[in-house]
C-alpha cells in the first residue's frame, strides 16, 4: 500500500466502509496479539497518534521507531530493516524521506516470501492514508464523493497526488491550481489504471469557482527547507483567503491535511472559520487508518498470506 492506486475503486470503497467511526467497541480484533511497526524518518503529530490508536482499537500493539534510531541505509540497509521488523510485526508502516525506500522494503519482503504488508505513512511522492481520511471526510459531509468538485490550491505534492487518485476513483473531479513549475506532471497518475479526473490549472480563482471543496497544504514540505525562500515567492497569490473562499459554492468546505502555516497557504480567518472542517478531517485519520489495517489483515487472512512468526514461516 505505497500509493493510493494500489487500492482499486472497489477496495477503496470497502476501506471506507470499514472506516466508520460507529461501533468502535465491536471491531474485530484482527491484530490481537500482533505488532505493527511505525517508522518515522520525518516528524508527525496526526499520523503517529492516529496509527497508534487505530492499532490499539484492533487489539494490536504499535511500536513507533524514529528514523535516527533505525538509521535506514546508515546503520543497516532498508532491506535489512524491513526483514528485521517483519520478524516481529504483522504490518510495517513507514514515513520516509524517499519513496524508493518503501519500494525496497517491499522488494525485500517479497523476496523473503513474507506476508507482511508495507504501508506508506507519507513519502515525497504520496500520502495515501491522508487521502483515505480526506475522501471519508468529503463523504461524511456531502453524503457521497461522486460528482463533487474539489479545488486543490497550492503545491502539487504528495498530499495532492494521493487526493487526486482517491477522489478520481470515487468519481469526483479535482482541479489543481499551482504556480508554473509546481503543478502535476504529465507522468503523475499515468500508471493509475482507474485514470485521474483532474484539471491542471495555474489560476486559483478558476479552480475554486463554484467548487464544493477547497483544499490546500503547506508550500514547503518536509525535506524541502533549502527551497523555502524560492517556494514562498512562487506561491504568493495562492493563499486560501476569504476572498478566494467566496468564489466557491456557498456550501463549500475548506480542508487542509495539517500542519497549517497561517498567513502562508491559508489565512487564520479561513482555517478557523465556519467552512473549515479540518478537525473532522484530522479525527478521520484514525478511523481511516483503522479501516485500512482491518482491510489489509482480512485480505492477508483470506489469501493465506498471513505470516505466523511463532512458526518462523508464512502460512
Ligand atoms: N497530516 C499529517 O500527516 O500530519 P502529521 O505530519 O502530523 O502526521
Ligand atoms: N506535504 C506535507 C504534508 C505534511 C502532512 C509534507 O510532506 O511535509
């Protein structure tokens, strides 16, 4: 589960069904007695806490490990880290500096025949768990995602790519407005078999006009600190402010994956305003993570790939 396109539209629908906040107490304890490794090469507030609590709600035990503790490709290779964690855990989830690290972890586990899924907790390419929470939030607010117009204003980054993939799969149209040089590439989404429903724009006004959702994210993502001055210059005029929100549909909502930088990509007035649903969105990170983990565990069980470390082999 490295990219949102690793789930088909039907599978994404099933994950969303399993992500309901209702009936928490009756959840199948699909992780009972099992561990989930949560690796963080970058900081996190939402993802770490959402994941830890989701694992607990499914009866499992989360082990959070900071990047410097593991020293991926410094202390030992990403492949050896993955093989080691797979000795103890039912799932390996990782936030990495380079997406390639996740691919190498998957390759190492496939090679060893292990039935331990690897989940992307944010890479420089995608943030799929965020996108599942995002479409869950849109579905909760509007009843369904299909037919909605989502205007993403800002950097066409990891969050943007996963959002476009998830929203497209569910039948929404996404308009992405970015400054020249910071938009989606032609290659973005090309490998998604479901195809992306996206308009690539430079005008934020055009993107938000009549839209149901306005979405934004930071201009400077983790790992891009050296580019911060150039980025702040390039994104001037792309701040989501009250005048921009007024151009969207009257019923429009404002979303942001957080952390937010008030006065940069979004004004404090909009973030704290009545159309903002960012805290519902943040809360949904836990529900969406639980839904995905439940889905992955039941899939592994059904396909006979659930690993049993006590026997020292996959069964
Ligand atoms: N939205 C999100 O992933 O937040 P964190 O970086 O705090 O995990
Ligand atoms: N695009 C941001 C998202 C943070 C959750 C980053 O990668 O830093």
